[in-house]
């Protein structure tokens, strides 16, 4: 299962991140892809913990009920506003440039393709860390007999305890 998920998360995520740079350019592509990665990285763990977790970390309802959680969600809102502003700037750029000017800076500038690919890249780049830190140790603890632990599982358990 690990090689398959490694290919999906890392190879396809890296490929789509590179395509984001190709279609949107560095500034717009990085802001959209990494902004979405940060957003998913903040929201997915508490939502996962709410429905599938063991109660060891903060759930989404706890995030909503605490001041620090609401500040965190406010930060996600600011991040989304930034992504929207960058997206609007990208659409304005696409409308202003002539076809010759578009190919001068970013040779294959295409806003719609770039946003789609940036969304896929943001989700997949986050999911590789989510799977490694949250899901894989739980699967491993269900599969391995009690008392048997490899160095890899110990490392993943240590990573998971930081959350």
C-alpha cells in the first residue's frame, strides 16, 4: 500500500505542483498551491479526528469552541482571501496580456488549468503528510501483533505525538 500511496501523493503531487508553475508562473502558482496546502493542513486533521479519531488530539468541534481555534480559523480565512486576491490578479493579468505577451513571461500561461492543477497539488501535497503522520500508524497498530514494532513505526509514532 505504501508504494502506491507514495506514487499518488508524492509523484503526482510533485508533478502537479510543477505544472502549476508552468501554467500560472511562480508567484501566483506558489501562493495558490501552498495556500491551499496550508488550508487543508489546518482543517483536515481536526475533521478527521472528529469522525474517525481516538480523541488524542483536537477535534473540529473543539477547534470551533476555543478562542485559539477561532483565531486559527480566522487565519485560514485570511489565507483564503489571499488566494482569492491572487486568483483575481491572475485573471486580470490573463485579460490584459496579448497572446504574444502571455508567451513571453510564462510560455504556457493558462489560468483555468493552473488553478485546477494548483488545487490538486495543494490537496495531494498535504495528504502525503496526513497519511504518514495520522493514518499509517493507526493501520499498522491494527495489523501488527502487540509488542512487535519496527523502527519505522516507532518513528511514525514519534511524528504523530507532535500533533
